[in-house]
C-alpha cells in the first residue's frame, strides 16, 4: 500500500498516512485538496494539531545516480527515490558558454579597432608596454591602446568549487529540501567514504587529516576497489574474484586504487593470455566521477549540518553500508543503499520485516530549468545590390554557403560602392516558452516533456512516436521545477 503525504493548512508537512479511505472522504467532503499526484500529496483545509514524530533520511551520493530514503525510527520506510542528474552535461554547457563569451569579446575588440582606424588613432608601430595588472611584465601592443588586463583581477573565494562539483552539491541539497517539503524529517545521514581524497593525493592533507581520506572505513584496498565497482567485474558484470594491476608491478605499477581493477576469473585469464586488452584510459575515465564526488561530499555534509544542525546529521562509510545491506539481505540499489545509510548513520537497527522491499521507489529526473543564454546568436550581416542579397559577412565564416564581402570585392570591384547593408539583428529566446521537464496530461496519462518539435507545436516524451504528439491535445499540469518526478 502506497504512502500518502499530508500538508497542514499552512503548507507544513505532517506525518504520512496509508488510510486511503479516510483521505478519499476528506477529498469528497472538500476538507482537503490534491497538491500533486506523483508523489500523491494532499493539503488539509482545516486546522490540525500539527503533531509529528521524528523521521530520519539518508542519501547515497553519486554523480549520475543518487539514492534517497526516509524512515521512521522503527525502520518503516515511508519514502524511496532514485535521482538521475544532468551533471555529465555541465562541462559541455560550460564549453558553449566560453565560446559565446569569446565570440562576444572578439567582436568588441574588432569594433574598437575599426573605430580607431576611422578616427586615425591606431598605433604606427607595435611596441611593448607595461600595463596595469601585469606586474613587472610587459605585453605586445598593436593596433590600438589596450585597457587594463581585467583577467588579472579575478579571484576565487574561499570554498570555491568547479562548476561541475558546484552543480552536484546544489543537486544533492535541493533534493533534500524537496523531500522536506512533504515530510517532517528531523535527522539526515550521508555516506562520506570518499571524503577529502583529492587533498590526500595533492599533499594538502597532513597529520590526523589522513585518517579522513578515501580509504577510511575500508579494511583493505581490495575492499575499496570492490565498493567502487559495486562488487562486479568491470568487463562482464560478474562478481569480482581477482584484482588486476593495469600497469604491472614489474613495470613500476603501484598498488594504489587507481592502478587496480576488479575482474572475474575468466576475464583475468583473458587479460593475461592477450585475448582481452583493458582500455586503461577508458577505465580510469569511467571512475573519474569519484573525483568530482570527492570534491562535493564535504560541502554536502556541511550543507546538511546547516539545514538540520550538527547533532542531527550522521555519516557512515561504504563498508558499513555494505555490511548492513548483507546482514538484512537487501538488494544492491541506490535507493536501498540510502535506506542502509539512514539506519547506520543514526544507529537504527530495525527488524528486517520493517524494511519493505516492495515499497514504490520514485524516479526523479533532473532538467535544466532555463537557458541562461537568452541571446542565442547574432544573425549574419547581409549585403544587397539593387535590392537583391549578393553576399554575407565581411569574411567567410566556417561552413558558410555563398560568398563573403571579401570575395565579392575581388570578383566585382566596381559594384562594391553600390552595396547596401542591413544591420545584423540578435535573436532572443522566448522567456515564456515551455522547457523540458514540464509535466502534462495526454489522453488521461501523465508524461514529462523531454523536448518539442515544429516550433513547439509537437511535444516529445519518453516512448512517444518520433513525430511527437499534438501540443493542443495536452494539458500542462506543472512547469519545469528542475527535479521532476517521472514516476
């Protein structure tokens, strides 16, 4: 039987219930209203005592997949979810933003040069000048006088994280906040087995700080590698039986976790007989997500302490999670691990029958809430001769069809003076457009928007026809909220 989550008259979370008949009567009598269907949340329309009992939550952190769970102190699970993040797409978006900024600044520099040539203020000779911000160094100045070197004024504040790690941090904390809007959680636990391993490798960890490295909580390197690979062979997925050195020890290979992979007996024999060649670069890249997660985990823990208080935040290590899971005969999954983390971190040891494995687990997808690049592009500059377009742009851009002004000048030098040009215009995104992640109804079924076609007239969702569905036949239930319940 599924849980129904309840809010009081002011929107504060109350204890969840399974009394579906009572909830149905409240809705029929107008004493409550439905807030959302997935998960099913109702809000009371009358004053209630507002008494709640403690609830404990747990997070299994990850870069692509995150597990979340909330339990009662006796071990009864009231919430489970698996979150699929969009963290792997952040580097691509950062690259696109850099390209936009470089193009914009390049255009500004070219505009200053054109203005200097028109006013006759260009420099006659290139020379080296000492500019503000460069210290004792000098730079080569050409065309026009340069301004202050602004890139030297950039500083990184304390606690600065890379954009990928920052996005991962906010995703974990936002998901916890989303859960706390429907459940009165009082305590939270986090798995921190990868705490500060980047500082260990860089040499910035000293003394007792080494005790809080990535190996803490693991009895051996093999146990750490096994936890990293979820106990399965990295080639075929069978249980790990051997540990292979990517770079053999007789060639200088180390016993560090980066040089070890867990494999089954069959794959290990194939490697040593030359029938299977490990992709060293690919395998190391596969586990590169641990680096990003290792940066974010300490800040996630700090964010949870700010939310719940230090005395209400617990932690555990991967080996403790695995031991609890084996003791209670639970399957390996992200949401199940979150249940184990909640129990271990808060020292709860429930009876196995309380840990209901059949309870529904929600799937949460993360979408980009808005496209910050409102100015998408600048349209091409078009030159006209007697009202007809004859060329585009001063210089030919990459993969441009047609000729540029430079080529037209060489081919028709006498007609250049007759050309007219229309100023280029920027195209803007519609800030009110429907973004992927919106929830809509189509023929009575709930779907999550994954994209649009034909200028927004066709909607796309997982499992829909390639041509999409008619947007006019859909009813929008909810705009994109970033973290969206798919089912």
